[in-house]
C-alpha cells in the first residue's frame, strides 16, 4: 500500500475515534445535567378541617354540666369547712380536758397526802377504848375536849375521803370525755380528707370540660352565663320581691358590707377565709367578724343557726342563702345587688341578688 493511501486510512481512524469520544462525553454530560424525574411524586397536603363550633344547644348543655360540677364542689367545700370547724372546737376541748386531768391528778395526790396524815394521827391516839382513857386521865375536862377534837377530826377525815372519791370520779369522767373527743376528732379528720378529695375531683372535672372548649366557645359560654344571670335577675325584680324593702342597714351591717366590698377582685379559693383569697362563706363570716359578730363558718350552718327574715324585709348586710341545699351564700348590699365569691376561677364580685335561686335570707345582728 502506498504512502498516500496509508495516510488517508489513519486520518479516517482518527476522526472515527474523535466522534466516538465526543458522543460518549455528550451523553455523559446529558445524564449528569438532566434531572431524574420522581417516579412517585407525593400527593398535595390537605389542611385539617377547622373544628365545628358548638351549637347553642350543646353550649347550654356544657353550661349546665359546669354548673353541676361547681355546685357539687361547693357542697363538698361546705362539708370540708364544717369538718375543719368541728376539728378546731374538738382540739380546743381536748386541750381544756387535758388541763382538767392534770389538775385532777394533782388534787388527788394532795387529798391522799392529807388523808394519810389524818389516818396516822388517829392511829397514834388509838389503843385504849375512850372510857378507859377517861378513867385514867388526870384531867377529865381536857380529855373530853380532846375527844371532841378527835370526833371533829374523824368527821373531817370522812369528808376528806369523800372529796377524794369525788375527785377520782371527776378524773375518770375527764378521761372518758377526752377519749370521746379524740374519736370525734379522728372521724372529722377522715370526713375532711374525703371532702377535700371530692372538691378537687369536681374542680378538676370542671376544668377539663373548660379546657376542651375553643377560645371562641369560651367567650360564647361567658356571654351565655351573663345572659342567663341577667334574665334571672330581671325576672326576680319583676316579681316584686323587693317591693317595700326598707333598705336601711344597721351600723354593724354597714361595717360588714364595707369589708366585703373591700375584697373585690380577690380570687375564690375553696376553704379560704382571707385575707388574700376567699370561698363564699369565708367571705361572709369574715365580713361579719370585722363588724364585731362571730357567725358560723359554713353557708349551711349560717342558714341553720342565724335568724331568718323575709326577702321583702332584706337590708344591706343580710346574708342571702342560695340553692335548696344552702350550698352558696352572698351578702346583700342594697339596690337588688349582692357581693360574693362565686366559684373556682372567679374573683369576688358584685352581681344581681336574684341571679341564682334564693333559698332564704338570714340576719346576723337580728
């Protein structure tokens, strides 16, 4: 093969190699640059549907449920307060009885010492019969005088022994009374613990119901409660319940109202008597204590023990008892309004006196 022909063949091979290299490089470049399509693209995210607001009927059902739970909590609170009050009195009685027991023991020891001394004195004068001592005595008159003193001493000794027996009986009675008071105290401690458990359970259940409401539903519920209270107040005033009410407070009543109003805005706390937090009867009892009157601690005992007056004769300072079981109490301040500590989560406030079912009215200074 000639030289020219060999050169043409070589050039042809070179060009073929070059085209092969360029084609491979371009394919490789294309495979790197082109994005690989996702064989299974994810579906578009669907937003969660907004919660459906409660209907008015369901909201009213929630209101009734909360009213029941807080009412039951108020009943349990009264039971707790009653047990607490009894425990205080029983503890004080136990202390007094303990003092009497100590005094009784000291008295018995003193009487025993005196009785022993008298018995020893009589023993020293004993021996011969009185008739023989009279015949042998050098001074019969002195003997008779001494015999009289002996008889008086014997009589005094009998009295001393009787006093000793009575002191022992008193000591036994004090001991029995103290034991009985201890048993009552323990029973009240258990009652107080049970009431506390029920209070916390009822309040926790109510808070759970409230926590499940949306913010907008809470606002609607608050408006519903206000509307319910306003309608009840309007109906009460419209019934003529206050027609002819004197409205003039006593001096003590004015002091009690002033104290109660000064607590406005302070939180409700079950079992509390101030000064920073109150429950309903804690507020009323402390208000009247500030006015110089001690009244029962609980709303139920306030209803049971304090003098009652007709609603039409109500005046500022009187206490309004609510619900058939006397589980809530407020203080009337005049013009158809009252001040009270409503329930957990609320503060001491003024409200319409007829906004809740009234059981009756009591007057601490009647």
